[in-house]
C-alpha cells in the first residue's frame, strides 16, 4: 500500500516535471533534432546570446522587472502600512480591491488595461507594459507585508509616539525595520512575477517592444527552434531558483 | 486641594460604532498619587488611559493637564509616558537602544544618554543586559525594560495599561511591590489600569472602580473594600454575600428571614436595600444561638481558610472560616452589626430580585 | 476550426457536476453558522482606481458601445448571433448576391452564427473536464503527501507549489516540444514499434496541456487543508469505532471541502480563460473562449474591441460569480487560495 502510494505520487510528479527536464536536456543537444542525442554542446546558448532580438528582449525584461519591483515595493509598502492602520470597513474595501488583480484571470486584467491604453490613446510599448506590471505586482507586495504587520505588536507604533517620535520618524525607525523581511520577500516576489508574466505583457505592449515571454510565444507559434529551448531552459532555472528562495522566505516567516 | 490636581478629565464621552464606551467621565488625579482604574474588561478603563496618552480622542469633553487643555495635542508632545499591555518593546533594537529611544529623539548628548540609561538599567535590576536583544529576555525582564523605557524620559505621569497581565502569579506579586516602591522613590504620578482587584488594593492610593463606561466609586482601597457603594463594587472587590433585604428602621435590617441589628441609618422605614456581608465576617456559632441556621453543603480547603457553602433555607451563604465543620452538619450563623453593609439597590438588579421572590 | 459538439451526456455531466457543486456549497453554508497612517495608502488607492477600477468599467463601457461610441446592445446581440454586426454591415441583397455566386459564409469571413456561444460552451466543457480530472488525480496525491507518517510530504509539496507560480507559457512549450511530431514521445513510440502518432493539434492535446498546467492548483489547496487538519480528529474517530475508510469519508473528506472548493475554483477559472495553451497545443485548430477574445483584440484583421469587451464582460461575470461562491464556502481562505 505504502509502495503504491509513493509510486502514484512519483507518477504525478513525473508528469509535471518530465517535460521540463527533457526541455533542459534538449537545450544542450548539439543537433537540431529533438529526439536524437548528438552530443553535449552549448551551441544553442551561444546562438542565443548572439541573437540581437533575444538580447534586446532580455534587456527589456530585466529593466521592466527591476523597475516594476522597485515601484511596486514602494507603493505596496506604504499601502500595506496604511491599510493596516485603517478602520474595519475601509480596510475590507481596500483588501477586496487589492484582490481584484490577483483573482481576475490574467487575460481580463490584460484586456482591461489594454482598453485603458486604447481609451486614453497611449501608445503601447515599454511604459504601458511597466505600468501594467506594477499594477499586478503591488497586490503581492502588500500580501507579503500584511502578515508581518499583523505579527507586529500594534502598540510599538504608539510606544514610539509616546516616547516623542513623530509619525514619520516612527514609520521609518519603528514600523519599517520590523516589516523589512516582508518588504524584501515582496520585492523578490514582484521581480519574479514580472519576469514570469506573459499574458498581461502580451496585451499591454506592442510587437516592437517584446519581453522574453512574448518573444517566445510569437516564435513558438511557428514551431520551436532549438534556441527557444535554450532560452526557455534558462528562464526555467532562473525562475525556479527565485521561487525556491521566495518560498523558503515565506515559509520561514510563517 | 485644587492646585494639586495634575490631570482632570471633564465630562469625557466616547463611542465606537454607536456603542458608548465612556459615558461622561469626570475624574481628577493629584500629583504623586498612585491611581488605579479598576473594572472588568470592556468597562472603559483602557480607553480612558489611551485618551490621556493621546492615542484616542474623546468625542466630547476635555483633558486638562497641569491647567492646560491637551485634548488636541498628539502623543509625542505630551508629558506623559506609557507602559503598554504587552510591553511593545522594539524588537529590532537591543535593550539599551530601546531605553534610549526617547532620549535620542530629544537630541541629548551621548554621554548624558548613556548616564541615564545606565541609571535606569540599575533601577530595574538589569545591569549588564544593555546589549541583549529584547526577544531573548523573559517576560518579567521585558516588563522592567518597558518601565525603564518610559521612566527614563522623566514623565510627569506614567500610564500603565495592565502591565503585569502577562506575568505569572509569583512574579506579578513581586512586581507589584517593586512598582509601588519605585513610584514612591521617584515621586511620579502613576495611573494604573487593571482588572485584578487584588493588584489594585495592594498598590493604589486611590481606586476608581469602573463599569460600563461609568465610574461607580472613587476611594482609598480600604474605603472601597469596607464601604462598597453598591453590590457590583462589593462583588468585584473581594468575595461577598449579597442578599436582598428591607430596612425596617434605622439600625435594623431584615433579610434571609431574620432581623439583624446594624449600624446604618437614614434609609427610611421599610425601604428595600441590598445587604452585603464579606464571607470572612460571618461567624459560625451553635445551631441554637445563631441569627439564622443552615446546613453545610460543601467544604473547600483554600489554604489559609476553609470555604463553606451553607444552605439556610431561603438563602445560600458563603463563609470563610479557619475552623472546619463537617459537611451536612447544622450550624448557626451570626454577623456583628458593623460587618453588615447596607446599600441602595442598583437599578438594573431590581427585576432579577423580584423574579427570585 | 474543429467542428466540435458537446455530446448530450456531456451536458448531463456538466449539469450534474454543477448541481453537486451547488449542493455541496449549500450543505456547507448550512452547517457553519492629523496625519495618520491610512494616508500612506493613498498613492495605491489612486493607482487602484486608475489601473484596476477604471479598466473594469472600461470593459463594461466598450461592451455597451459601438466603435463610434454610441450606446448599443449590439455587442451582446453579436454574442448570441456572431454575424449580427456583419449582417448589419452587408446589405441583404448583397449577401444574397454573394451567396448566388456560390460563396459560403466562411468565404466572406463570416463564421457560424452560433460560434460565440458554441465556443463558450465548449470552453466550459473543457474546463469542467480538466477540473474533474485534476480533482481525481490531485486529491489522492494531496492526501498521500498530507499523511503525517510520510516525512517527505512537506518537501514534496514545494514541487507542486513552484509550478503554480511559474510561467504557464514556458511549461506549455516544454510539453509541446515533448509531444511534437519529432519529439521525444514520438521517438519512443516509434522505437516501441507503435509508429508515429499525431499528438499535437487536437482536442486531447489541449486537454492534457490544461491538466498539466493546472494540476498543482488542485493539489496545493487540498494538501493545505488536510495538513492543517488536526490528526487527533481521525484518532478520535477511530477511537469511536470508525475503520480507516469510514474515517476518510466521515471525517477527512467533509473537513477537506474548503480545500476542494478552493482547488476547483483555482483550476476552473484559468482553464476557462486560457488562450495560449489551445493556441500552442491545438495549433489554431482548437478554439477556446480565450482565443476568441484574444483574436478580437489582437488579430491584425479585426480590431473588434467592442465585441471583445462584451465577451470579456461575460467572462468577468462568470469569474465573479464563482469567486462569490468560493468566498461563501471558504470565507477564511483556509484552502490558501495563493501560497
């Protein structure tokens, strides 16, 4: 019975992970074939780094991820502290609104933002994609900080005021240091999600400004080239590492 | 008297979401006094403290501090400091930086800060703990640091919000004495909030008994214990037997089916009253000589004394006595006149007693 | 376009599944009876209004207007009858003329009248199937991992958590590359003497892709609830005379309902709305509701934002309804909607 259980679990995990492992292995295949192993090589990775399109997208992806994480962390940290101090009713309202971008399917978020840019006649490109990324990042930043705020003894802020600190001083010297682990987790999560996003980027950018995900999609529709394998493999490993770190942090914090 | 008043609360009213928390409170606190706000949870005692600390604002009424209305002044500009319920120490700072927090904000010189912090660490018996993180300390130690952190700013009033609530019984008793000693040595006004009547009786100069957003009684521990104003106070401060009775005439009261001579007068004739008798004031006598007689229903050993529940026909008596009588035996009960406390009935308790009859 | 019709028993299954879901819900609901800090939230309040609230209203606005911005219900009429707008644009006599010339509707760029509804129903069916299969596959997996005696459980569950956050697109591509004509699976088939199979560009391929992508979303919430459950409850049940199987269906199963509901919602929602899984694994031959919406917005030939908005609105309402249900059943989010 025990064996059957473990075997079953193994099968499910194999189903989830074999495609990824195979893709990563293939990216080191010297030949073009997906089936025949023609020796280990970095050939596709070299080609990858020579491709100006891909390099351009990589820069865009990283720039968006860093900027979006930065802005989202600032906005989200302030917002979390503010929401935490709110009275019950407005707090509920804010948390509900905050949940919208997380619970809405990406396609709807993407489309609604696209309509916003169409409606306001903003040309889609780097800036619109950045705005969209900040929008879907902030809720996760808030979500990472909220538990820290709840854990915090709510009287420490009052104690600081009691000892003569102004609210601003108390915010930076008492609240912020206490929730810092949550802020860092939030920033990392925002960076990862931004790196990871396809759907929302797809609807909020133009074909001229592509991040890696949209580039992969447009290429994959025509069939998968070995360089795409290499690129996907790289992204997998990067995301996997980031996610493991973020997960470890959240697990420790809880 | 008037010039000694440090804090005066004038007609403070406060409500949350339509529920009245403080119902027109009037109170004054003298300099160097140890005042305790005592009452069950939800009675408004903590809210009163937070209004004085500046963390909440009253809906109406004024807070006068040293002759000035401070109602609109934010907490960081008030000359009071607070010891919070769960200490609220800054977990990211060590012991020394916690205590120095307020002094640094006052832009004091480093040497001055060091001197004051050292003095405080000494005062609370935590010399040598300066570099420790606050999370590594025990509850009692954290408590002392919270007190030191507040006192180092030399406040005119120290507000303490159930500061000993999280400590175990033995530590709590020690800290009660320490706090009282500290207050007398430093000559600072303490405003202390607790729901623990024993704590209030031990430490206070003045006790303010609160219930349902109102002040029921203000007085010294002794006067509140001996002369509770109504059945609620009597019951909250120590254990009591409370019987419905009738004042037959001055110095004679009828309850539990017998007439008792007492020392109270001025209630009028045939006036319904509450009669309060402390369990330790009831004497166990022979069945034939008691003012009432009853059967012992249960006996509990409580350490210093035995607690006996006695069924006297129409009433149940709780008696504390150092001598034990076996369960089921018949005894007589007697109370000397000055141990019988007569008080006006509390209005909300009327219907209940009528139902009993 | 694959001409797919949902079989009659499919409707029945969906109906029964939905009814069972509602019944579960009802049973569950029935059983369980100066300068102040809030100001710091203001930049985000503004951000929320501009980038979340207004866009939502814009979807509604575009749904109820024509390209000239006049108020209209045509987009919804077009939802029921996908050629409603087209017919308005072409004069009836012209249409007749084209038809006399032997041109079919498709030649004129028109699809079946009921294409929108058909696609929605088909999407719901696919999502339903996907949810059901994920539940069947995922519940046992979650149960095995939540077993207290299985020390590896908490570690293994991370392997389910990580894919939840990871790009669906990349994972779909990995699957695609495995299933391609020249891919590893086909090579294995050939080697086994089974010959090359056409694995991609059909409905099963899309279904497999959906299950592959969304399975972790079923496993994690169920695991979460089972793991938090007090094991003493099952011990108590055994003490009172339940055998192992009775413990499961009298104690464990009822208590895991919040996780199951959470999982169902988290699988069903993305499954209904996906578009690239069907595009990549269906090769454009399998169209889901998401593809329909995507095409209306991003296909170069039609920029039917108004029609697309109407479709999105329908989808939003669908999602909001299921979320509302979820909140009723699992108000504390015990299932741990997100990590």
